[in-house]
């Protein structure tokens, strides 16, 4: 079996359904829901998954993806 790493993949759905290896950061959704500020700032160096995390939040909260395959199941 060939190990696939998500080099250049910035879409959470492609990452999950494409069989890529990645660090699961879905618990970040709870941190976002529990925060009380108007603005949340996540600063990370290059290549630390900022775009993937934003894509994950988009798929979780956006009504446009209602009825789409569940990307957050077990």
C-alpha cells in the first residue's frame, strides 16, 4: 500500500475521502464553539494546516453542505 501525503491538498473533503494521512484536528471545532471572542486568531508557521483547518470548519458549519456525505463520522 502506498502512503499518500496531502502535499498541495487544501480541501478537507478531498483530504478525508482521498485516503490521505493527516493529523486529525476535529477537536478544534469544540474550541471554536467554546470561544467567546468576536475574532479567533490562529497563528502558525507555514505548512502547519491553517487552510485545511479553515476548510474543515467550512464543511462543519456551512449549511451549503447539508445532506452531503458525513466527513466527521467515526
